[in-house]
C-alpha cells in the first residue's frame, strides 16, 4: 500500500501541478511539508490543526 496527495485538491491551490506518493503516510507528510515550504513559501510548523486535518482528508491510500 502507498499514500498519495495532490496539491491541486487543496482549496486555493488548483493551479499547482505537484503530486506525491510515498510508502508511508509519515513519509508523505514530509514531502507535503517540504513542498509547502519551497513551492508556496509557507511555514508548515505554523499550519493550524484545521489546515493539517484538511490535508489529511485529501490523502488517499493507493
């Protein structure tokens, strides 16, 4: 089993083509956080619990 996330599924990020797939959900979160930081100039450590839950809701088992 693997886990995947598409940035464009997050509200307001529809133009972003990034997508990630990883063997574990923990590894996937690392990719999502690095992407948020480098591509969107966000600070993942400041993401609210609600933001993190919204991302979690978009993660798919593949």
